[in-house]
C-alpha cells in the first residue's frame, strides 16, 4: 500500500493491482473462524477507492470464492465493479461426468443434496446451451440435450411436475431436431411419468405408448419392460385391473428372460417392483393368497439386494393385506416397520400413506383418538407437499372418525371437503363409491337438507338431482 503512490509506471497506461494467494488467508472450509482478511474486505471495501485508486484483480479457486461469499457478503456491493467468473474446461468436464454418470439416482425429496445437483445441472446447461455468437458443435448439442433431460428427471424426482414438463418438452424438441430416436424414447417415457404425477392418465398413456413403439421398432426389448410396467401402473390407476395385470406380466416375463440369460443385475432387481404391482392388482381383485405370494417374492428380492428403502412400500402393502384378513396385530407390525424405514430415509412424503393406513387400522379397532391423530399427521404432510388429490381420502376418513364419535357437523364438513376434491379431479369412483354413500348415511341420521344443497353446489347440478343420487 505504501509503495503504490511511488511505483514507477507509464501515465498513458492504467495500473492494475493483481492479488494472488489470497486463498491462503481465507481458509478452506465454511466452519472456521471469521478470517480477518475477509472482515476487512467486507467492511472497508469502499475505502479502497482512496487508498488503492486502481482496478483490483483477484484470482481465487472455487473453494475460496465459496468462503468469500459466506464471510464477506458485502464484498459484492461495490458502487462500481465487474465480476468475471471463469471455470476451466477440465473442471466443467469433470463436473459433467460426475453429474450425468452418478451411480445413485436423485433423492425423491427436496434435500440439499438433490437441490445441489439440480443447481449444478442448470449451471452446466448455461455453459453448453447454444447462444448468439457461439455456434454449437454436435457434441455441445448432445450434451445440452442430455442436460435438459436430466433436469426434467431431477425436477420430477422433487415432484415439481411443471418444471419437469418444461425441461422434458425442450429436451424432446431438441432430440427430434437431432433425430436422436433413442433419447426421444426415454424422454417420452419420462413425460409419461410427469403426466402420471399430475393424474393426467390418458396423456401419460399416450407418451408411454409412443416410447414403447420406438423400443419395439429398434428391438430394445429390455427397455420395453420398463414401459410396459408404467402402462400397467396407468391401467391400475384407472382401475382396469385385467389390463394392468397383462402389462405387468409382460414386463415380468422380459425381466425373467434377461435374468435367466445372465443379463444385467437390474433384470432380477426390476422383477421386484413388477411383482409388487402384480400383488397390488391381486389385492384389488381380492385374490388374497396370490397377493401375499407376490408381495413376499418382491420383499425377498429387495432384501437380497439390500434395498431397504423399497422394502417399506412392500411391507406397507403386506400390512394392508393383513388388515383385510383382520390380522390386526400383524397389520400394525407391518405398517410400523414401513413407517420406521421411511422415517430413517427421510421420506416424509411417503410417510403420509402409512400414517393414513395406521389411522384406518385404529379406526377399524374403534380407537378413535389414535385414528384421528394418525389421519391429522397424514393430512399435514399431504398439504405440505401439495398432494391435493390424496388429501381427499384422508379428509373422508376424518369424517368417518368424527361420525364415529358423534361429531356429525364436523363429519359433514370433512365429507364435503373430500367430495369437492374428488369432483375437482373428476374422480367418478371417489364421488360415487366413496363420498356419496357416506353422505347418504349421514343424511339418514340427521335429515340435514344442507347436505343436498352443498353437494349440489360442489357437483354443479340441481338439488333434486343430487337428492336422487343420494337417495337412489
């Protein structure tokens, strides 16, 4: 600082103060003490224009920039400044490989880790996306296409269907322009998953069928199995049980075929999910022993591969099966095991389903306050995650609890809230089979004409028409 005023220089050229090695004073992590040099940069930066009337050029590695951002947030608030960040190509290439070829899929929660990966993907996309004045190479376009696809999948894993759809549609458009049929098929499948998340079943089916056609045309038999599985799940949601069973059986045959031929380990592992879903179909068809067999086979494979997380879903379904067979304590045990695993893995969203079933079990045993507590916990999670459709089932069950303890006005409120959501999602089964019968029973107890008026308003029909539906 003392040498700057007397430093010889050409008056026609500007002096620039180059600062290197500052990272040694900054430190290497975010947990240490507040570095004195960063205190100075943070609080007296404006004094530099008098004491150092020259441009300052800082050269810092990534970790030092991160520490600078935390400990000197005001450093960036200069009245005049230009900040240029340039990442070496080797670093970008390494990040790309680490991100696109990660062994473990993105967590299905909004964890810091999954959010960090999304941030990295978006940063890489900025580097590889075509921009004015920088004509892209074929490699850049391919990388950009993969990044768009990966971002769609990443946002879908966080249940952000809007952003997922946006990235996936952009990825599909680019894949079609590049005539990358293989990638397009994968994107069709993920768009199907996105619309399934939104309960747009026919649109989801259309995308899955487009993916399947490409996989069949190009002889991608193993990929066909995954798409058949997804088509089975759509049919399952639409209560097309035999169609769902057919799709799942076709998928299972392919997985078994590849496993027997010494194919990838994923062939046997994938059998577990399909066996699980075949069990769910058998359960809906009231084929109890067949359902139990499928669930047990699925559980054995999950255990064989050490996939503790996936065991939770199958344990949950075994609980539902035991409950149907009135094996109350066995059902409770399965549900508790499933819930413990979901808590262990921080899967808060899925906890709602098991809490709901524990509430249902308590309700069957007439443990009213315990049932209410479980349902309230489940409802809070569903509201937290914006899962409006699933809220209907829990609201309906809360109505049943309220009715069971004689709180008939509260029961009416819950039943009508559930009816509104079923109607909003055009779920005829929920309206006709779930809500209306309970409203009929409640009307018979109370003779409350407001039930007809409120239901008519929700369904957008006349009061007499609703009366006919309820009394018919």
